[in-house]
C-alpha cells in the first residue's frame, strides 16, 4: 500500500468550486460511455428514457436523466444474484465486497475493483486530514468491524493510506474492552457513532474512569445525524474534553464523501474528481440550487467508478448547505450538515418530523438518552398521533415522562406519549431496528 503523508488539502480541494465544472464534465462524459458499454442495467434504463450513448447530458442539468432508486438495485440483485445487472465488471476483477447493514431489508452487495478501492482510500485520507488526524497519530476504530460494511475494513484502509497507527477493535468488542485498550494504548483519536461515544463515556464514569484522563485529541463520528446536532456535540465534547468532527458517506457511493474541518461549519465535499452531487426536493424531485442555506436530498453520480457505478442515485440523506467558497482551512468545496433521512421522516397529523429533531431535544436534558425509540406500526410513516416514544433514562431522573412529553410537543408541534425505560432496553432486536424505530 502506498502511504500518502501529505497534511495539506488535496490541490483540487483548494481550487474554486465553479472552475472545476469543465474537467468534471469530461470525467462524466467518459463515465457515461462506460455505463452504456459495461452496465446492462443502465444501458436498458437510459435507452428506455430516450437517451443516447453519444449524447451525454450536461452535468449542470441532469434533469432529463431518470433517478436511480435503491429499490431498483435491490430488484436487480434479487433477479441476478449476488450483484445484479448493475455490476459493470467481471466478478474476477473485484478486490473487495461490501454490504449495506441490512436494517431495512436484505443487505445490498457492492463490489470494488482495485481502482475503486484506491479512490475510496484517497477520499478517506482527505477526510481524516480535514478532521485533524495526522501521520503518526494512533486511532482506535470503534465502528463495527463485524461485517463487510463501509465502516469497517474500508475505514481502516483509509487510516493506513495516510500513515496513522490503527487499533481496529470495533464496537462489538464492548465498552469495557475498549476502555481497557484506551487506558493501555492512549490513542490520540477514536472513531465511533455519536451514540456510542456518549455510552462509552457514561460507562467510563460508572467504572470510576474520568474520560478526560484518557487524553483524546480527536473524535471522529458519523453513521447517524447526532454528530451534527449542537447539543449532542456539546455533550460529547464536554464529556471527553475533546473536539468532535463529523464524516459522512454511504455504501452505494463512497465511505467518506464529506468531512468536517476544525472550523466546524459543516462537512466539506472531499471527492470532487470522483463524484458529482445534486440537491433535489425530496417530494417533487425538482432541482434545488446548491447555495448556502439550501436544504434538499442528496443525489449522487460517480465520475470514476468501475464495479458498481451509480447515476443520479437518490441517497435519501436530507442536508443543509452551511458554507460555499473558500474556508479558513484552505478548502473551497461546499459544506453541509445532515438533518435527517427522507426514509425516516414521519408525518404526524400533517407535521413533518425527522427523528433527529427528537434526538436534539432528548440531548438537552441531563439523565435522558442518548438512546430512544419511536414506537410505530411496521412500514408506516404517516401517523395520526400522539407519537409513542421510549426514552432511556437514569433511575433518579428528576422529571416525569408526562412533563417531557409536553416539552416535546412545545418544541416540535407534535403530540407525544412518553415512557422512560431502563438503560440498555432499546438495544436492537428483530422488532427494534438499529436506528430510531421500534416497529409493532
């Protein structure tokens, strides 16, 4: 493996964003022809839409190109297992196989060639540099290592590509073991979900360990929107006496597509030459201009991908653009915060509600959370109310569940019924999904 020890932003990250359009158009033109020639799935899809191989559209306006939905990939995979008709290389060319978590259905299989894996590692390297990691740091990796998903091996390869020392322990080792390793090796950084970082800190306190004493300099988080919620960030940073930075990606696109710099104004796009992103209205699909303050659903297109390329793939993350132009860190790529997922959004008596908004209110109250579950009928996202909520709480919480329900209603304009439950009681099961919901 080639180790890149540069600590500066990649040259392309420091260039004016609009100036990159022409060369990215050239990359897209080649990728467009590649799809026609190597992907039976896209050749049929684009032909049916009346599009032609020798007439690639302009990146600045892809409205004539149909969206790609995860459901289409799932159907393709089920009809032609294990990878589907959207696999664009011979299986023998695959270097690595990833899968989605499978929390909403059968896991999706994603293959990577050597070139694809190198691009993933480079984007991770850029992301890690953005959050503050440097060659020679030691990182304890506490995202799960137990399955072939992007938060495991791919992230570890990214660490190795930039010359850090990695402890690939994984969340499944358990909090006590991770705390033992932290005391033994004194890592500079830890990578985990926001919820795990909070739980780990609470477990340290239960064991009489001051989290401040463990000497963390960096916390890298992702996997759920909590890392972008100010009160959650303050809670985690205060508990560990350490700054926290977000990264975000996805199995279908790249492991790390966005990463937060020390300016803390949102996550920078770190793959300008590897992918294109759009914002669309999650209901109508109409284009949303990428400018500061804009809110929309992320749609991704690969510009350089061999094995399983995507074209106008609706990723379902709902984001707000928090910055455009040159940042004090030297990067000129757009910045965002994730505010929720379109497929998690609830409509309660006509009010749109993201579970991340509930998390933000829970985080404001000492003794509550961080774990909670919204109890709802399976597969239903339009509900009559009140919204039933289980919130993990300390035994001596100085508040009644009814009082917290009133606070939630005042803040979110939705009626709630709340039950405080014991810590650890909302762990994922067949009924309780990893995420926000308990389905009945």
